[in-house]
């Protein structure tokens, strides 16, 4: 199945591919975890262009077969930190359990590797905490999502208390686990590296202040040596 899929950049938010991608996006993520569609449209229209800071770039990728979008991923690359932040990754429901999700994740990592002359350190993201759900089905879905990433070589840091602010007024804050896929060949992720992951997610991507409850809460779950400083 995956042999017939092509990786396609999404730069036109008014295209038929974009409409299919938005449909997958809206059914794959709960409202509290979705950026407003108008914000996503603006990002797509400027995909591949540097942000105002001159060091961050947004990418939106699609897995397409015969004109049908089967999977999507979106990330930002933060050049100063040499880290990617995975905004979203999702697969068309009718195309799940066919290896397409793993294919899309691998292709996304391939694209990240090409973002800079110096190899990026890796890709980080937040993933729902299964313990946050009272509904058994939702809890099992969150557990399967974590296992998917772990099967594909990703690391989970369950000790990090990652609370993110509401994406829109009237929506709740969301509690996540921290995950990371290292691109560098190293035996272990250093304490300073974990601090950098928190920084790129909360400070750079969600735009919280260092003295905010969100950042202070995450840092408080680091060991004393981890909390001492970032890279």
C-alpha cells in the first residue's frame, strides 16, 4: 500500500488536497487540541518561509495516493535550537492499520533531516496522557498512540508534567506527556536536552512566558540538575 503513496508539500490552503487534509485534521483531534482553522490556513500559505524571528520554518506534508490524502503531518523547525516540533500527524480513518502512519512518520523525519546543513537534534511533541481520560475507549486510544510512536523509535518522558494553555477562549488547558525522536546517534538524552524540548514546545511554540505557570510547572518536574539550565 505504502509503495503507491507520494509525499507532497501543502502550500495552497484552497486546493482540493487541503480540503481533504482539513477533514482528516478535524476528525483526528479534539477541539481542545486543534488550532483555529484560519490560523492553520495562514501557516500553510506561508509554508516553507521563515517566521519573523528569521530562524523558524513551518512545513505541512501530505501522503497522497491517486489524488486522495491518506495522511498528514505538520512541524516547525527551530534552527537556533536545532529541534523540530511536531504540530500534528494523522491518518485517514479508513487507511489505518496498513502501515501508512509509520510511513508518514518516517518520511516526516526524512524531511526534518534536510532542514539544515547541520543535522537537527531531533523531533519533539506532546501526546495525550491516558490518565487524563475517564472514558475507557479514549484512554485506550491515547495508550495506542503512545505505543505507535514508541514502536517507531520515539522516547516517552512520563515524569515531565507538560500543561499547555488553551488554544482558544472557552477551551481548557491540556495535560500532555513529552515525546522525542532523536536524530543524533547518542545513547541517552541528557538532562539539558530535556530542558531544550520543554523550551521549544512551551516557549517557542505555545509562546508562554518563562515565569508562567505552564513553564514553571514543567520545569518543576525536572530533577535539580535538569532544572539548572538549558542549551
